[in-house]
């Protein structure tokens, strides 16, 4: 019994590490936020306004074409971003990722965060 | 004399060239508060230069204008460091450099919550002639500002200051509360103060067009601040309290202007004084000037 205990702990830790490694970043988004839809979606002017906001706030790090710089500045035209729900993206904009240099954009009005997301969705 | 003028001209030309060659970016939705801090930090790698002026005429003193020049740098997304250079000019007296402040703000929690704490640590080396009123603590009163410059400048204050900043963004409102404790590093008591503020943009959604005088470029609010006594006399007796409407305007070329009239609420306060702030932000300055690349994370 005593010998089995470390093995059980090791297995549990390994399983946890495996789950963490395979989990999507968006898995941490609360269900309520994940399910949200963009209330401004579908209006052409929303993406136009989002483009302006993107230029003001996001372009500095993510580049004018949202491709990043291929090295340190992350692209927003990845499968992960495309696969995220609007709610995931709004949650992430609000939270930021301070550890990795992404500021929280909770200081932007919520409507402007939705406009940015509409613009990102409009990218080819 | 001519040589000196030529040097100054070249220096001015160099500074102008440096100024126009650096990329400007927006500081939209920065809070127009003059005393209260929200949990907004400077974006990493950016440098914001802001001047904050205070103009007043104390009841028994000369009119004055004080200017604080603030250099705010985003060291990390969770850490902002700032240097203030303070000065003032008092009518009929003199113009003085009154000292400097070095402050740091840290976000200890990496996520956004209903209430977001920020820890603030400051060291200041200023003379008693400082009139910027960037915070009110202890038993700061109007008569402190009546002391002639020639006398006040001789008194130097080395002070440490701690603030607990709590701030929330709720339905496009920002609500911020600051609890201030300040200690003169000499034999003096801890002094306490507070600052609270709310602000809301005049229009939440962007219109999608470049404009200057449109509602989305304005943010308005109200702040209140004052002293709460000190460890020798923890009371509101002889303390100053102010109520100040604030308005911020995002200008073209990504500059920002803010304005606030402050109204004294107690007999120890100045009746009124006015503040004007002007800011612009240099983006990605460490990359442009020092060649540092910041690490991002690919999602």
C-alpha cells in the first residue's frame, strides 16, 4: 500500500499534465462567457468601426494585417482564434494575458470590444 | 551668446525631429482623473508623457501655477513605473523646481475581477514649496500654500507613500477607490488620505469614422479626495476635501487633454482651483530606441 502511493501520485500528476497540455486556451473561459454572441455582429458598420479601433489599439503588437511578426508578436489569424467563439474573444480581450504582455482591455467600452471582434471575424 | 542660441536651436530641432519621428498612438479611454488612480496601467513598452498643471489663488496667498511633468513607462503589462518632475511659479515671488517623485504600480492579480487591486509604492524628494496637490493627506490645509517660496523651499521632504488602489469597470463605468498612507522619512507621523472617482465615456460604441468633436472622444466623471488625519491625530479636524468634475478629450494625432475644476468642501480647503492635463504617448519606445523585442504568446 505504501509503495503504491507514490505511483498513484505520479500517475495523477502525469494525467493532470497531459490534460493541461492538450487543453485549449479557451477551455478556461467560463461557460457563460463562452456562450455569448456578438450583439453587433452582422452590421457592416461594426467591422468598419472595429478596423479603426484595431488600428488604434491592436496594430502595434499584432501588425496591420493581424499576422503578427511571425516571431514575438502573435498572429490573430490562427486556427485557435478562428475556432474561438465571439464570447471567448470578448472574455480574453477583457482579461488580457498580463504574464505574456497582453494588456487587459476592460477599459474599452464593451461595444468597442465587440466591434474589434467583428473586424477580426471579417478578415479573410 | 550667438553660439549659445545656435546650440539651443540645434537642440530644439533635434528634439522636434525625435518627437515627429516617433510613432504616436491613441490613449483612448484613459481616465481623466488627476488624483485618483484606476487599475489601468501603461501598455508594455509605451511611454506616456503628461503635464498636469494646477492653477489657484489661496485666500490669503498669491496666485500660483504648479506643473508636474509625468513620464510613465509600461515596464510590464502588470507593472508601470513613473517619474514626476515638479515645479511651480508664485505671483510676486519666484519660479522653483520643487522636486521629483518616483512611483511604481503593480497588479498582483493577473486576471480581471469585479474589484481589481493595484499596489502603489512611491518615493518623493520634494520641498514644502510644492503646490501640485497631486494628493491630499493628513492635515494638509490651504494655509500650507501661503508660505512664501523663499521659506518653503528650504524645507525638504523625503517621503515614502503607499496606496492601495481598488478599481472596477462595470457597464462602461470605471469606479476607483484609493487609500493613501504617506510617511515622512524623518520624525513625522503616518498621514492618511483617500481619493475616489467615477467616469464614463459619453458614447460607448465607435462611430467608425475619424472625428475630433464627437461624443466617443470624450469621457466625463467626478472625483473626490481629501485627508484623513495622521497617527498623531486620526480625525477629520483641519483636513481638506475636494470635489472635482473631470473631463477628458481624445485629440487628433493621439493626444489627450483633460480638465478639472476642484471645489473645496471644508473651511481648511482652497475654495477652488483648476487643473489642466495634456498627454501624448510614444508607442513601443523600447523597441524603437533600444531595440528590445517584447515576447508575446501565440494562441
